[in-house]
C-alpha cells in the first residue's frame, strides 16, 4: 500500500532540536531550477542521508524536517528530525529519536512530532507522538488508562486554536475506545477527547489533516462512513462538534471519493484534496486533485481534450500545500497533461497546471516520489525519496525551487445587489464570488465619483454575501464599488453596481 505523508505548517521558530548545518544562500539553482540545501559530512555529499516525509515552515525563518534520515547536515545526532534556519547552526539538543517521523506541527514554542518512533528522549510513554519543549522530549496527551497515549503510527497533526488533532493508524487514542485513528488533545492541559460518539465511528486510518480559515477541520484517509455517515468516505469535515460529508459522488455510500485520500490542504475556505480517486464528485475532469469550496466540488483543469483530468489515470498524490492562489502537489505520477516534464511535482496557477522544473533533458526534475511540501519565504521546499533534483546531485531527499512572486489578481464575479433600490432604514443583499480569499473594499460613491463611506470585509474564496444598509445616506442614486486585494497585495479590477436609496 502506498503510504501517505502529511505536511504540517509551523507557526514560529524553535531554537532547539537539531539544526541542518547548511547555507541555502550560497547555493545556485541548477539547469532544472531545483537547488540543494547544502551538504552533509563532505562537500560532495547530500544534506540528508534518507527520505524526508514531513516539512514544516514558520515565519521566523525555520524549516523543520522529519523522515527516515539518520544524518542531517553532517550531524550524526540528527536522527529522524531536524531544523534548518537560514544557515544558522544550532547544536543537537536531547537524545535522537529512534524511528521515522511522518508528521510535524508547531505551536507556542513547542514542536510536536508523530511517526513510528518509540521512547522519545528515553521516555517509555513517548511512543509515536512526542513534544520537544526546547529542553527535552516528552510524551503528550494524557492517557486515560496510563502508559503511552498512542500505540501505533501517527501520520497527521493539525493545530486548531488550543487543540492538537492527531491522526494515524492507531486504535483507542489516549485510552478512549471511541478515538480510533483520530484523537483531539488540549494543548494547555493535555486532556484528550474523541470526535465521534461510538466505537468504530472512524473506520479506517487518517492519513492527512488540514483546517480552513473558519477553523473547520478536514480529514483525509482510508476511512469510510465517518461517524456513521455512508457518504463520508475518505474525506470529511468536522465543524460544530459534528462530522459532515463533503458532497456526493461515486463511492459505494454515495460520497464524492471512492478511493484513498492521501493529502489535503486549504487556502481560505477552499480545500484541496489529493486522492487515488478519479471522477471526484462525479466530475470527469476531477481526477486525483479537486477543489471543495464548502458546498461543491470542482475540477482543476483537464487534459488537452477537455474530457478527462490533467493527472494520469495511474497516479498518487502524497503532499499538497498552497501559496496565494497557487496549489502545489507532489507524489508519484508521470507525464501529467501529456507534458514529459510534469513528473512527480506540479503547480496549479489558478487557471492551469504546470510542471515544476526539469532534469535539464526534457523530463521531470527527479526520479522518485515527492512526499512532503512546504513554502518557505520565496521558495518551495520538497522532500521525498528522490535523487538528483533538477540535475543537482546534492539535492537528494530534499530540495528547493525559487518561486516567482504571485502576481495573479483576484477576480470578483457574480456581483449583485438585491434589491437595487431600497429604503435608507432597510438594506440590500450584496452577493459576490471570489477566485481566492481576499480583503474586499466596498465604497459608496456618488454618481459624480465622490467617496462617501467604505466597508472592508475579509472574504473566502467562492460565494459570499452580506447585507448593506444605507442609514447614513440621503435618498438618491449611488454606486457601490468593489475591489478585492489578495494576500500578495494583488488587486482586482473595480466592479461598479448602481443602487438607489428611496425616501421613507
């Protein structure tokens, strides 16, 4: 069975753990565009000596890596987990781990790791899940029955607010009979809780977790019939303490996916899933990757004929991440969209898919699977079991790719006011759709162009609406002008809709 890997996003730096003794700034991209992260014990060796399964980036300039390696940056104590901080060296802290790391998450000075390791830091209860607090490895999540809270592989970690969600292949998480494959733990107290009511309500492993901007948790994996819902197969959403299906489609229970989902990520309120499934949600072009906007699935591009998906029928998506309107995927696929360079890694630019770099000879950038992705400053980092990324022989198991600035402006569509004429004491319903999460500024102007008042709204991708009241406006004709600005500072064209305030 192909094994999924989860990319977790770090929220800050951690001045502890093992640092990669490398300097990216001194490196130069090879002909294929990909770059190494320095070298290992010798100037000709790679920075890692084994596969990288998880990457996590933080705004303070620290990149975390987890995997099956036992030597990172030439440090023989860098076993299975490491950190790189823009070339700054730090010493190894605490005892090395004893098995692979598959998932990473960071919050408030602590690094949480999940995998197949046992006895982290010599602690018999720190099996499969552990936390580094800056001084030592410790177990995390209180077990109701004593002993180690997790008893099998942890594959996914996701922080939402003060809760860490832990997904994997374990049963009875933290000793709770209902917490098979997924358990929630309070970051402040370590108290565990289940997300389902009955034993067996999560019937299958959880491979990946993510959260949207509303704080909704999304799970992807092997499971079927999540929380007893026959249509919640392989992907499901958890909000308000209840699991929800995500659309309908070809699964045996009527769900959107009929095969394993191994990767999932979000941008704003848009959720992107990577799956073994084809025809996601019954859409012929939605093969292996599709977008969920909170209410419906949509395909992301198609093959050149337009009747099928961009990704080949035989393909696996193991990792996903986003940057602005761009969606990056990595896995095991060849010649996607008929492009011989579209092997194992690709990017969606908001309107079409593209390969990412090459081997300098017309094929994809590396041989092997991409298993982890993270954006870190102006670069994309990829981890996996690949070799020689972009012709760089030192870019083995992990590599970076320079990203062009995101210059694609957001788009506002379906912008309407209903009714267009309304009394000052009442309101009109403003509806609009966004191509990506943005801040939208609505400005009331006179017909002559004078600005009277403005209202800014943070809005997710997809359909949005609010009620606009004209209480401070005199009766007359006006324009309501909308401009959206995305996270990269790109602005949409102005859209103007007339409205009229009626006396009375």
